[in-house]
C-alpha cells in the first residue's frame, strides 16, 4: 500500500472590509500570513524617490530597469526578499500577495509574486496603474509561454532582457 503524503495546512488570506461593513465606513485591509513561527517579516516604509533615467534595480532574483520615480509605501516584507507580502502606497493603493501551496516545485528563476506587489505599489498611483504592472507580466506569459511551460522557462527561452523590455514599455 502506498503511503499517503500528508501536508500541514497553512492559511494565507487577505481581506478587505469597506463602506457599511465597517463601523465608521473606513476601509480595512489586512492579511493573515502563512509565515513560519519565528520567521521575520518586517514592517517597512520606503519614501517616494526619484532616480536617474536608465538606472537599474536589483529585485529578489533579477535586475530590471528602475522607474524614474517611485511612490512612497508601507508594507510587510519577509526578511529575505525585495518584495512585499502586503502594502499600501501614498495614493492609497493596496495590494496583497497570496500563497498557493503546491506539490509542483516552484520556479527558481521567475519574478516573485511579492516582487510584483512592490513593483505595483511603487509604480502605480491608482489601482488600475498598479494592476497594469502586474497584468503585463501575466499577459506576456499567456501570449508568449508554451503549453506546459513555466514562466521562468519562458523568460529563459526568450531572454530576460527581452521580457523586461516588453513589460516596461507603455
């Protein structure tokens, strides 16, 4: 008889309450993280900042083109990555990351979802602008990925610089 593999259940939930759902009609945005007990996740603030045209940015696993201006933001950052689990920028745009636990091994060369959260907050003054940053990556994979191919394999096949150029153009 084959021994069944058991997995510990983790919860990674983001929630939003607004309007009449809150006592004072304010928005409440939060997250229950699935971090391991004792694993550091820091509350961080990054002020708005201007950069020289053509500057480069080191994210968790890659280097990409830096925007000429980034928005200020507050977020929750795991100690070992550039990105954020959840955050809000100076314009009130809020984004949360969700984990999907899988038996499929994770990509090791792709852009992390948490890096996309931070990029969206740094570069989007509206929810739509932030979504566009993230959506470009998803649509690029849909249009350029091969059946059964993971995003990291698409990047490797096409070349990171070519993918980066496509994602950063308006």
